[in-house]
């Protein structure tokens, strides 16, 4: 077995001597245990998850769905970029959700602004759906639809071939459709990307790079 166990371990003794797990000599990808736990993946606000190492091709159409829970007003949710300008990005900025798309001709943005400033950053679960269909883009948050006009109707394909970065991205990686440098702090679950008939549910425990991200458990409430 080469992977870690998604569990809590406590009160460990060796030769009837209790181990001190409060001040370990070294620690890697170990979080505290929570009294109440929910399904999902916890992002501690310091890192990111990297998926699809071989590169994700957005091209003309993609539909992204996920659920998020946060108390922070800023944070990158998801980005797929290219070495050129083509890219897509989802982020929370000043409590608004922004979906950016650049098919090569220029960035366009669908923005969802909640009625109350903190209503999306209230620590409760919210459903997000972002859809790109050729030059059209739309965003649905908790059933509320926002779409935006795109003046670049001839430009329909986002030619990306980079990994999918979720919750943030490394400092040396360029993201042409994310404005926020802040990593997401909170919980995500049910990340699904659909292209035509092909639907992919992403399991964060299978990410090829995880920093400050803890799959399989979210604290029941912010501590």
C-alpha cells in the first residue's frame, strides 16, 4: 500500500509510552481531526490541487459543476490555461463569482453578484455551474443564471493543454483567466467537467500535486 489512509488516528502508544503528536519532528499532508466532518475536500488557503497532468483540452465546449463552502471573500476556484492567451478561470473576488473565458481574441467574463455582500461566503454549501459553448458563456449559482455578450463571435475554441488547477496555482504557473492570487480557503465537492457525452468526476485524492489540500473530509464548521 503506497497511499495514506483517509482517517483520524489518536492516542498512539509504543511500549506503553504515549507519542506526542502535538510537536512532530516532521509533518506532511496531515491535518487536524474534526469532531464533525462532511464529505468534500478541505483547502486550507495556502495551496492548490493539480489534476489532469497530461493537460486538459477545453476547446469549444465545457460544462463545469461544483459545490463550494467558504467564509473568505477571495479565492481561485479553477483554472485551465495555455502558453498563449487561451484559458478559462473561475474565482471568487469580493464575494462575487467570476467565470472568465479567452478563446484567443480577448477575455470575457460572466459575473454573479449576490444581493448580500457575504451571502456566498457564509460557510454554507453553494452550487456552481459554468458553461462555455463556443463563444457563449454562462454561470449559474444556486439556480440563478448570468450570461454575458461576447463581441468575439468568430473565436470559439479555447485551445488549452495544461493541467486543471483547483483552489489556487503555483507561483511559476501562468493563468491567463484568473485575476486572484489568493488560494481558496474552504471546502469543495462534486467537481464534474462535461464535454459532450463525456462526463468526468474528479477525485482530489488522485491529484498529481496537492498542497494545503486534504481530500475526503471537511470540518463541519470553520474553526
